[in-house]
C-alpha cells in the first residue's frame, strides 16, 4: 500500500494538505501550514504540446520575440514553429558531419547548438555551433534569419577549432548569451571514454589518461586539461556588430599569455552539454555529463558523477583529474597497469606528452551539485539511474507578465535528459546552494534536451524523445503553463488517484502491461526498444540470446539490478538497485516471452 498512498499524497489538493498537516502535527502546525500554503501545487503546471512527432534528433531551441520558435537538429536542419499558424516549417539546412564511417562508433557531432542575438528583433542574427563536412573542426557562425529561412549566404564564421573525428564522444555545443552581449559556447573534451580494444589495461569508466603513442583519443589531458586547446571548455567572447569578437575582461587567461587561449572562461569540462547564464548576476551554469565507473577504486579513483556547476568567475573545474567534490583520480600507467599518486586539486599538474599548454594548472573548483548512478547521500532528491545533467535558466518574475508563482523567483531550474525530471534549486544571496525541490513534478517529459524562457516568461522545452540517434515519435516542442484554477488542480488529483486502482487492475490482467508500467518509471525506455536497436540492444534480441538459458532469469535480474557493460557494446547500463525483486522478475519474464 505504500506506493499508492505516496502517489495520492503527491497529488492532493492544498486545502487537504492544510487540513491533514494541522491534524497530524499540531505542535508544528504553523511551520507546516506555511509550507503547504507557500509551495505551489504541482498539479497546476500544464504541459501544452506545440508540435510532436516531426523532429529528428532536435538539439536546441530559441524562442523569438513574437513567440515563434527556432529549432536546430543534429543532422543539420533548422526548423521554425510559427506561433500564428501552430505549424512547423523548414528553415534551412547546413551540410554537417554527423555520422562516422567506423562500425559501431557513434559520432555526436552535427548541428549542436543555436541561440539568437540579444538584439534579434532588429538585427535578425542567429548563432549556430556546428561540424562542417569540409573540415575537421567545430565552428561557431553567425547567420541572418530572412523570411523564416536561415540565409546560408549571410554566414559569418566567428571562430572554429580542431575536433578529432571518426571517434566517440563529447561535443558540448550549447550557446547562451549573458549580460553585456557576452556569448558563451560549450565544447566537450572530444575524448573516448570507453576501453581501447585489445589492450590488457584499460580505462574501465574512470578518467581517460592514456598517454601512449597512438592512443591520444583516450587522453583528455590533451583537450580538457590543456590550457592551449579550446576543447573541454566553455568559451566567453564579446560579439561585435561586424561579426568579429573581442576578449572580455575576467577570462581565465590573459590575451597574450603563452600556451593559453584567451577565449577560455571555464576549463576542465568533460561534456558540458547544456549551459545557461543568469541574466541578473551573470553567473554561468552548466550540466556536466560524467564518466561511467560504478564504484570507487582505490587504485584508480572515484566512481562516475554527473555535475551541475556554477561559475561566478572564470576557473578550472577539474576534469580529467578530479570529479564531483574534487574527488581525485590517480595517475595510471596503461603499459604496466600500475597506479601513481592521486592528483592534488590545489596544484594540478598536466605532464601528458599530448599536452601543448601549461604544465601547472589553476586550482580546481569542486562541483556545485554532483550525483552518481546510485542514490546520492548529498543530494537524495535527484534519485538514481542513468545520468545526463542539464542546466536551465534562473527564473525571475516579470511585472505584468504572469507565468509562474513568485515563489520561484531567483531559483535555478536544472533537469535530467535520462531521468526526466526538473528541479528548482534555491540559493543564498551570494549563490551558494541551499536546497532543491521538484518543479512541475507531475509533468512527464520524454528526454528533455533544451529549455528556455520565452517572451511570455514561460518555459519552452524541447523533448528529444526516448531513443538515441533516431526520429522519435515522442520528440516534441512543448510549453509549460501554470493554471490558477482550483478546478483543474482537483481534476488532476482525481485523475492521478484513478490511475493508481486502475493501474493495479491492468497489472493483474496483462504481464506485458505490467512490465511496461515498471519500465516506465525507470530510464530503461531511453536506451532500449522492443524490436529496434537504440543505444542498447532491442529487448527481442536479448530474448533470443537467452531464451534457452536455464539461468537467464537469475542472470538478467542481477544484471538489471547491478548494471554492467561489455556484452552488447561499450555503453554501460546503470544499476537499478531500487527495483524490487518481483519487479525485476516481471520485466525479465516479459522479455523472455518475446522470442516466442
């Protein structure tokens, strides 16, 4: 009975919460009642679908002053959602590198990010970060939107830098403007996190620190740890009217400092996939997608963590020498398999032969928020499972523009591509972390990949859809409204309650639906489909592989619970320790029926 009661309580009306808490906790009723009144009812957040099923690997959005929405797609397309007609139109296409010629190696490059100029209403400038087919670079360019089309002839190349191709992974690619016409763009470390094939000593999901000849794609010290390279960084430049840029004061290195790049604002990034800038304070936020090791290893270093980071000023944020709360990795000799000393966050040294920058790096900043695959003792609100951290905007109420309750004023919105949640982070006046809580907790999201506040001060969210490298039917552009009608909130509560007796009935009637219901509350559907291959194997292939194995039930339930890698490819499956044994067996029983 615990789960249904929890669901019912999560959707109950404010008046009922008020009455319940007053009766249950008379001693602390003043504090509890104030909390119940102040915390917005999550049932009042409404998901408005603007367009669905028309997108193929969408990456970023830009909401225009008239509430039209530009959408970029990884394979090079620009689309535009027209607010007046509620239709999506083609808006142009770039010729981009988005697929390798190497078997079983997925490229992540393409049209990676997009943003419009702060003065778009008058200049119509659109910025794009992409991978042109003609050169092995990632390029930031400025275009002009003319008649709902990106004018390719208007392209002004702002900057570009080398990116190694035919390998996987980590591109970054998010673009954001901050106060003072400062443009920020993120770049991943362009390093392979997986084990090098046919080698005795391998990475195993820890920091890629392989400095052997011909293995430089496995050494992130050549990029993220290199002060003379723009990969694994977040750049900050000041745009000029003619499409050139200048270096603002306060970047990490001086304009003429040897072995450095003056565009670097933040370094030590693995995959800063989505960034955001607080439009009042100028603080930079980003989600950092972390490595895959599931456990700490005294010989190698910490397990993998995703991070949400905050930069109030320029700095070095650790990768590939540190992760999370400055947890240090150890040097590792991939020839002998011996470990060296742990790196020192107060004085990091990059002595890789692949490093072309400074040997002595700045002191490392710890993460703002960090969490592993398993439950986080420091931030239990984030849950557990697969990890893909993203950073959204800081919300500020606008006078005369009603959108969300003033309760959220000044809170940072963070979100998870795989876990599908959005959280509101409360900070102290100086920016220090205080707490986090669910935001629009009852709105289901299909792999949110970008979010932006529009001119109506409402969140517009781009859903990539639950599947990798594909045109997903659930990929969508949505807007989040907040309905002040108590009737709507009550209806949502009733619907949630009914879905909880009804869910029990369906579970009893259909094993397939029972399994689907359990899978739906995990991250499984993002990586696995019933009959088609995503980043993980199709369930029907798993069924065929193990259909005659008498130990399949025990093996697969253990695999789902504890996670693993290497059977179907390089991408690891995270553990699902919170699933009960009966739930694991329900999933496996259904999978094993598919081959029949």
